[in-house]
């Protein structure tokens, strides 16, 4: 039996959702594996999504994430610097705690999406470590924090054994093995999609638009957007988007399978969160992405979307005036597959390479 310590970023739900896709697939292939999830922010979501005896949960703050200016989509650099300093204040003690955890739990493999916390500890213990992401927090912060601050995380990421690079990444400089897996997502049951369409679009004649700003964007007034007046359209929104209209349907707060709502849509309007983008691409749904100039990760994803003709971008000022015009379009294959199975096959190989504890 192999034991995997699986670290998931504490920023929002996107890292958790894509990690769920991999963990579900892995346990289908290797039901004897034991997985210890290390995370804090979306713990209830993870627990509800992964009700397996083989999965246990360890509550621990794994990274800092982003902070946005109030009522804005732009980053708050001052608050980020303050929270970053607070998180790394006892960095060496944090590393030592992870060393002890690996030894006590006899960990065979470390996987991280994409917390810097476990890599240095895994290196000290001699355990293989895998990063899975389209970015690192080091490169995400390069335009937001000074280089002196970032050296501590540059050192940690440099200890990765292997990096599974996802679509839009600009992470070629890390001194480790690398594998490329463009997009993957949680699977969708056809009957779930049909149930959603029966709810929001029973005639199947209206255009279904998924509008998602993410679960950590607060204070943005969207109820008065002209978007909701678009002809012959219905909208699916995140549970935190409060719009009271007959053609707007909120995903239930307790829902764990939001990918099915994206797959059922004809267009996704969203910020450039990789998880939402990936689910749209895997299920052949065109994208209209909110463009945030100050977010390096967003720009890398947006450039990839443009390059491969997967959608268009819109600035927030344009969004304030935007309405959808056009007939309902048939979905077309975009050439990208769900790479969750391929990722799991490579993880199984990495487990075989690991030294038994």
C-alpha cells in the first residue's frame, strides 16, 4: 500500500476542484492507495466530494493566495505583503513539522497543487515530490512582491522532483523533471447535465450562459449588469453571485459538482481561473474571459486561450455594458481531451519510483 500526502492550495475552490478530479481517478485505478489531504480553506467541499475510506484530511494552511482590493478584481499588494510575511515568519519550523509528518505517516510520495510548503521537507526526507499546476506562487508573485521576499519560495520550488505542467504555464526554468498535461477536469454524468438543462432550459432553445466570478471575489455589484437583459438567454451563476431575476439560476450552495453546470452551458463568462477554464475546454464550451492586467497567472492563461482559439477576452469596463447577441450555437470539438487519466498513470509510475519507508 502506498501513502500519498496531497497538498492543495488554500486559494479559492479551483485548486481543490482539479485535485478532486485526480484523486477520484487515482482511487479508481489504485483503490489500495491511501491519500492524506493537507489543506484548510475548502475542507468541507473536499470532504463532501471525496467520501472514501482511503482519504483522510489534515487541516493545515498551505499558502497565502491572492488578496483583492475591495470591490475590485485587482490585487492588493500591501495586504499580500503583510500576509506573506506572516505566513513565512516561522518557515523553518513549518518545514520541520512537515518532515516529522512525513516520517510519522510513512509517506511514499508528495503531491502539491501548488503549495511550496512540502517540497523542501520532502527533499530532506528523501521522498519524491510532484508539483501539479499551471503556475507557482513564486512566479505569480513576481510582479506583486519584491524578489528578496520571494527567495524563500524559490528555494522550496527548486526542490521539486518533477513538475506536471498544465496549459498556459511559463515555468520552464525549474531544475526538475517535467511532464506536460494541458487540461483536465472532474468527470460529468450525462444524466446530471440533462437534469440541469431541464431546470434552466427545458425547451433547449435558449442560450445557456455560465457567469462565474469565483468564490473569493466579494463586493462587486453585478445585479445591474445589462448582461441579464440579453435576448433568449438564461444564466447559471455561482452561489455567491446574488442576482434576483427569472432567467438567472444559482448553483445550490451545497452542490459539489459545478463542472456539470459548465458542461451544460453554451458559453462561459468568467475570470481566468484555470479550473473553470479547463472545465470549459474539456467540455467544448466557448469562453469569454475577464481580462485582469495585474495578474500574471491570468495573462498566461488568457494568452493560451487566444493562441488556441478557445475563446475571447473582455475588460471589466466592457463587461459593464455587455449583452450577448446571437443565435444559440452548436458546440464544436476543440481538440483537447480530459488528461486526468494520463496524469494518474504518471503518478502511479512516480509512486513506483519512490523508496519504501
